[in-house]
């Protein structure tokens, strides 16, 4: 029997236990070394018996939205903390376990996944792995910090408006927002089903794709042209950038042109102007889920989250119907604008990640700024990858590749080309 994997598990547990208790609690909603070691032993036995395990040895944290047998799916909330433990693994967790990945604790998150910055008043907010006291990004905050600190190789989270890509950016790792429907989301606790998607984060592109393929149950490899035609948006994604991010994006465009790729300006002003539709649709769908719990949430909930849920109460039926109709038109407009183009390139965030203290002082403004670019992808029903930015210190992941729905495999191939 090889002990290399079991030693890796012991070392990862030791690193997690060496963290200050408050920081560990802010990263994990559940962390049981005994359970992790027992599952590692069982996994090693499967390997020793000759089972084909393509993800053998991969440590993966699980966002507190995924049902995992024997664990409470608390969604980062005191409201759901007393639920009965799940009786089965959701599809993604089951597939990852079958492929040989080891689930390494349940990662913390913004309550109900309703924030782009990662604050949580119930169990604390973890610092970014890149900057002490830095915003971890949300809502998959603990997931990205696990990977950024090297506690795990990868993490699984969800993305409703950027909840995989914002924390990936803040922690300098890869974050993949799949096309909706690519990965089975049954038994993953919802926020806004129109937008919600499960997906992976990892320290490398190959591992990100490997997890995505296992979760999707299909390969995500394809060929792309040697010379790529890449959309550079105007009127959305690139307006209002901070000076630092504007300079980074100019440098990235120069790098892509030096590689020989064609950059094509595309007017996306109408898409940028429609970003407010997300606020309506997400609030309405979240309100449907928690309508019977609003009084209780007044007592035990995060008031910043509750106010966003209650926004739905200010809307008329006509305004809600109009928002869905306008969103459908925007999706069609984006698809038409991307015809003949291989992908869109944009900054992941419109400004560099702020500190936790800054976010706590100005939540509404900074949460909106963190979500602005990523949520446009959810608005247009696309797929996207947040990519580490070459040469940036701290090494935030400030470049985002965006494709139309169904272009997931092409995005991975393009990312390989652009980072080779």
C-alpha cells in the first residue's frame, strides 16, 4: 500500500488545524479530520484494489450548498443550520467521489450565496489567500481561500452572478462558470434557478477542466483556430474601470495581439445598460424560496441579504414579467453579437479587490462593483473562465474569457492557447 496519498491528507489536515481557530471557522462550516481520514483510507483501498480513479488524490472542498451524505446543507445561514443531515450525495459530489476525489470539509459562503464579496456575520469572513485582511470574494468565499492557501487542490462552488469567478479573482486561482445545464444542479440548494450553476475552482487550468468534465459527465475538449477572433466589448465590461484595472487590461490586449490574435471591438452598450435586470430576477426568485421565512430571518439572518430578498416586495407583477422578457431579448442580442467570434475577453472585476474592512463600511457600493462584470455573463446566459493574470503582484485573476451558452469546451481550449 502506498502511503503518499494518506501523508498528503495528514499534511493538509495539519495545515488547516494550524490556522487560528477563528480563521478556520471562517473558511469551513464543517471540518472533521476523523471523517476525512476515514474516507481517505477507503479511497486508498479502492486504488489499491485496482479501481480506475482519474481524480485520485485530489482534495476538494465542498461549498455549503451541495448535499453531502451525513452533512448539514446550511447555505451559510443560521436559518438552515439545524436541518437534518443529507441522506445522499448530490450528483456532483457523487461523481467526484466516484472519480477518486476526496471531499475535504465544507467551505463557508455568503448567506444563501447572495453576495459578491463574501461577508458572513454568522461564522466570520475569511481573508483572501493573497492579502491578509483582503476581501475573499463571494459567495464561494471559503472555497477559493481553501485553494489559494493550498489546503485543497480544488473546490466546488456555485455561480449566480459571479460567485465562482469573483473569489477566484480575489485568490489568484482559476474559476469556471459553466453553461447552465451542463452540470446537474439537483440537490444543490438554490438561490435563483434562472441563473444558478454549480462549477469548480482550482489552482491550475488542467485540474479545473478535469473537475468540470467529471461533474458534467462528458469531455470538454475541442479544437479552436490558430488565430483567434476575440471580442473586446465597449459599453459593457470595460466602462468605469479603475485606473489599475484599465492598465492591466490594456497590457493584456497588447499581449494577445503580440500572440497574433485578432481583437474585434464589439458594442455591448445595451447589454451593459440591462445589468439591473439581474437584481430584479434574483431577488424575485430568492423571495419565492424564503417567503415563509422572512420573519425568522429578521431575527437570525444577515440584514444585508434580507434587504436584497425583500427588494422583490417593491416590484409589481408587470415589472417582473417585463424583466424576464427583457432578459430573453438581451440573451439573443449577445448571441448575435458573438457570431463569428471565438470568445470575449474582459476584466474579471472592474477594480482590484478591496479589503474586508472597506466592504463592511460600504457594502452596497462595493458589492455592486465586484458583481458588475461577472454578473453580465449570467445576464446573457453565457459561460466564463476567470484566469490568473500573468506578472501581477498580488497575482489576482483579473482576466475573464466569456463564451455563449454551450461554448464551454471552446473556452478551455482558448484558455490553453492564451496561457501556453
